[in-house]
């Protein structure tokens, strides 16, 4: 007997807000399959507010409310039976974050959980990586967001450790160079310490920027990107102006600036862990929310 459930996940990040609608396909004698039905992304950069001014602006509060109302209508059309909304780094750093989600709940009926970095890493690590992770290999899973980056180490098929750092792309763009240098130093120490005894390690990358880099590479799904290729792409992107990245590469305006620090994060993680390749399975927080909903882990 076949059963199909529809779940929704709202990811309120620092660079954008996403709605993922997924089908959960349940059949006898088979594990459930999670298949994306629809993904909507709106470029509301909350990190620009939170990391520069310390609070979410009135303009962006109105935009979030509009987005939540639109998402509710879309979920109604898709007949979503359960959904969860989570806000990450920007909202938890904003001084008015709690007041904002209270206003959103009052205006739209959408309840939002502001999750900490540890919880975010746990949800991301809960995504379905079974088809990618091999028991005899080691992996450093790196999810780069606008406000933070989550690192999870898989060894022998299980999670060894995970940690969230305030090293997101929007945050890096707005920080002073001296501050970014300190952050990179802290992350380098953690990655080197936790990967030094692991052999045959590869990166798994998630987030909009690595997905775009993978698409630009022209590689087919399942094939990794090499450190050499990513390094060359990084140098190429840096030589282009912001305008050229939009007009010549077709990047969205809110992607054309953050893709530079994102690429630097992935390259740095590969260097620190001695990884020579990075897999890009196109998964992230929203996917983890859907799976957590199904298994009642959230």
C-alpha cells in the first residue's frame, strides 16, 4: 500500500528565506522517500540588518510578513498537512528577533522557532546522506549560510562531532578584516583538531552558493568538485566585478557578492582537513526540517 504525505519547511536565513514543500512517499517493505515538490526562495537579507544595525528593520519585517502569508497560501494549494518554520543566525542575533516573530505570528498565524547554532547543526546533520556516505570513508559536512556555518564530521558512517560558527557569508561581508581573521583562525583550529586522525576524508557541501558553483562546473549529479577546480574558480570569480558576475555568469544580485566568501570557506575547510574533493548533494536545513517532522524529532 502506497501513502504520500506532504510536509513543508520554512528556513528563515540570513541571506534569504525559503519554503520547501516535499512529498514523503511511504510504502510497505521500503524506507520512506523524501522528494522535493516545490522550492521557493525570496531574497530578504536579514543579515544585513542584524549584523550591521543589530535589529531587523521595519521594511524587512513587512517583507517577512508578506512572505509568510504567501507561503501559507502556497502550502494550502499544495495541501501540506504539517510544516515547521525555523529562523537561524540573523534572527537570533537581532535585538528585536523575539518581537519580530511574535508580530509575524499575530499577523499571519505562522509560528517561528528561533533555533541556536547547535540545533541548526543537528537538523542539518539529520538530512538523508545515506546514499552518499560510505562506511569506510570520513567526511566533513560544511553547510554555509549567511550568518553561520555548520560543520559536522562523519566517521565510519556515524556523526563524530559537530559545531556551528559565526562565519556566514553576509556576516563576513560586513565584518572588519581583523574580525574575520580571528573567526577563520578559530574554525581552522577546530577543523584541524577534529580531522587530524582521519584518513581519506572528503567534504560534503550544502547551501545555495556551493549549489551554484556545482552548476557552473557543469558536472553531473553525484560527481565531486576537486580542490584544484574550486581554487581556480575562486580566483576567476574574484577577478570579475559584482556587475560582471550578474551579467556574464547569470548570478542573482543577492548571490553575486556572497559567493566569494562562501567559496573561501569551502576552500579553507578543504585545506584544513586535507580533503581533495567536495560532494554537493543539494540538501540543507529545510530538508532536515522535513525529515525531522516525519520522525517527530522537532
